[in-house]
């Protein structure tokens, strides 16, 4: 069975494709890929098995959909001035649109001896019968992040093959709405794209049955009400991890390409990426109902809510979340794993550990060493009954103050008459605080999280010995 491999860079397919059939291989372009998957779902056939008749039938339905008032406004921003949305009086939109699509379908196996190649897949480019070039009217200006401007100076359009041009026409049906804008979704796991695509098609079918697309107030594109693209990205990851975890292979990443400004902005697109390491962390969180609850609780503490926000809006769809933003921008969220006011960790240590390992790329040995040291510090604080040490560590403002606090704990440890040092010098330098280590705050926070977890009862009990403290 011929199968497209949807992983960038490994898409060589040697099998022969019968003439007149559409090739299934992923081209690495989010819009073309979405379109190929839409065709597969709409025809219920492997794309390379679709006959011209199948494709024309699917195209007829597509035109019917795009001409509805709800879709009209979507298409205006995706394919401005195209046959689907021509406003000229007496313009036969349905007829012209079908004509355009049928021409592409018939052009799929036409071999043109030109020297121009499709910018998406590298096959020979298609020459339109009217001699006109492909422009943003047919192909939205967002092929890939590498192309902010498609047009080489000596050309007035782009080179694209009939297959890719046709796929692009179908792509909007698998778009997703973020903040009111059409957004192409891409994932390097085809199974994920298929389940996502099915949801989009189900949405469209449901609205069709209800005649909802007769109103321009209905969103044509699948819309779950997400205003923030970051939250939408995480929502997709949470949903996939909970509902479709057996489809996931741990290599996934998801991208959202958000189309902006009716194609007027030369960049035209904002790109949001959920990298694989963050996705794996999400999968880990979602696999346990308990971790999931803990995680959602943690998120709920970090939505930015402005005063006077209208009630009734769903915060998790609409509001900026600092944790999501930090995860997407490679900033540490370790500080959110503790609550200094009530001296408690907000997540169990296992989540902290997995976060450090998966997202912060810290090796297990180092995480283990930090945990060991924190556990010994906890023992020392318990045995000396000096909980003020915890506050002193929490409030260390710079690296030298932090080092000094650790030194004081090491001294407490010696005073207790323990065998051997709390930590060897080598281990201290290599795993805890390398010289001039800029990430020291993260290490401090890790130690504090563990101390809160170990010493919570002691720290939350009466504050009476707060003032006694140990000598400085
Ligand atoms: Zn192509």
C-alpha cells in the first residue's frame, strides 16, 4: 500500500503513480498538505486513487460551500478577488469557479515541457489555458515561512503544478479559526492531521445540515472560539493527548499559520509552533487524570485577566496565559511550580522533573543531584529546626547571596556531626552551580520547590520559631 510519509525530509516515494492520478506525497507546505488531506477525507479515498470524476464531484461541493454567505467572507481573506468572490455584476461565480477547478483537475497529468517547477513539490509547473500566472488570488501568500515574498523580480506570478494548486483550493476547509483569522494547522503526523481534519469536516457538515452558512455571522471555518493562537495551539495538544493518545508517536510538533490582514501585509502570516519537547511534556501531563487536574489548576492561576472583563467569555480561550507563552518562547516556568505565600509546591516533584528533562533539556543525573541536595537540606532544616533557612534561600537576590546561603546550610550539616559533606565540591561545581552560572535562579527554585514539598507541614505550622532562626 502506498502511503505518504508526512515527515519533512523523508518523503521519497518510489512506487509508480498511475497516469491521471494525484500523487499523495506531503510537500512540507502546510496549505498544500491541508488541501491534500481535505481531498482524502472528502472523497473517502486515498488521494492517488481519486479519479477525475471524484475530484470534480468534490469540487462541485466545494464551490457550493464557498458561495455561501458564511464562507464568502472567509474566502475573501484567503483568495481575494478569486472566482468564488468576484463582485462584478452578472459574474457567474459558480460557473467560473468550477471551470477553474476542472481545468486544474484536467491539468494534473498534463506534462508540460517547460523549465519551470512547482515551488511546493518540484514537479513541472502548470501553465493555465488563459496564459495568466498564479497569483495570491489562487494561492495565499503563505507557502512557508521562508517565503515572505514569492515573486522573483522577473516574474509576475508563481510556478505551481496543477495538483498543488488544486489542493490549495480545498485547504480552507481544514483551516481553524484563531482570533477571528483563518489559520492553517500543520502536524508532522498524518494520523493527527486526519483526526483534526475529520473534526473540521464534521463542523462543516453539521452547519450545512442546519443551513447555518446562510448567515454571514456563522464562521465558515471551524471555530472553537479561541482568541489567542497560543491557547489554541495548546488546546489542540491537550485534546490530541487526551482523545487520540494512541495515534501519537512522541515526535509530533504542531504549527499554526495564522493568515493576517487580507493578504495586505507582506509577511501575511504569523507562525506559532508547539515544539516537540513541549508536546511531549503535554502528553506526559495529560496521560494521568491527576496530573491533568493539577496542570489545569496551575494554568488557571496565570491567565491575565483585566479588570472589568466581560463575564461569560471563556478565559482559557480568550485570555493570555503566561505559562503557555513561556513554554512557546523557551522561558522557564519553574517559578510557577511553587507558591511562596503558602510555602507549597504547586505540582508534584515528578512533574517538575519531567519538565526539566523534556523542556529544559536537563539531564537526569543533574536533576537527581539537585533533588538529593534539596532532600539533605530538608533533613538538615528538620534536625536543626531552623526553618528560617528556607526563607533565606527563597529570598537570595543574586548568585553570591544564594551561594552564601548554601554555605551556611553546609555548615549546619557539619555541626550536626554528619558523616561526610552534604555534597562534594566536584558535584557542587559540576551539577549544582557551575562558575558564573546564569541559570542559578532556576536551580534555587528547584531546591525551594523540593523543600516546600518535603517541609510543608513544618513550614505551615505556627510561625513561632520564625524569629529565632539560626545565626547568620
Ligand atoms: Zn506541486
